[in-house]
C-alpha cells in the first residue's frame, strides 16, 4: 500500500523537515519541502506553479524579495537580492530562499492577507525547524536581518536584467509526466 498522510507528515519533535531542508541542493528541492510542510500542517495543496528569477532592483528604503500574482501560476524571486545576500552573507542564502518560497506559496494557497501570511510562515518555520533556526529567524524578523545586508552602498540599484529566468524542475512532484 501507499504511504498514508500520517506516515508522510512529521510529528512534533520529528526532524523530517530539517533533514529534507538540509539535503536540499537547489530551489526545486527546497520547494518540495515547502509544499510538504504546508500540505501536512495546513492541509493546503497547490500544483502547477512555476518559479521565475528576475532582477527587481534594490533601494536604500528596501527591496521586494519576491511576489506571487494572485490568480497566476508563478512565484517570482528577486535574483538581485539573492546575489547581494550571496556576496555579503552566503550562509543566509538557503534559509532566505526557503522563507521566500514558503511565504509566496502561502499566498498561492490563498493566504492573501500579508499579516496572516507572515504569522503563518513564522509558525510553520518554528514547527518545522525550531525557534532559533535561520529560516524561523528570517520569518520572524525579516526586516532587521536584511536591512544592513541588502542596503545598497550607493543608493538605488536598478534592475540589471529584466528578463525572467524560469527555473526548470520546479514543482516537479506535481508534473511528473513532463520530462
């Protein structure tokens, strides 16, 4: 027989999500952990999403990390912000990317209110990884963590390349018929 929901979903204190996160090598791997976490903890599922990477710019007042267009099928991540984090604090890239995917996927499963989405991301991150894991810290305190890391040295950094790079293999568990 197939795996049941109880078999697939983690129990309190279980390190299932942490192990899956630690073994993730790229954005599609991280997204599979996000989807599993949201489905197991909230019962929400959404298939057929795409991921696009694009330069959205950065300013001294802040930056857009990513977005999901309501009614669409794409999550978009600011490639420029990821590049700055990679250059200034590489250890935060993976937890930052996980948080962005989690946050935008919560919007994709119809948690549209920003405050509710942020609170849900904090709760899910703490449940999956513990209160002091970098993903949870980012979910809880995004602005203060990235304020100085992202702030451009010379004011506004306009987008360098506005073309969207589609990430192949994203949401692969939902589209296993495509090779």
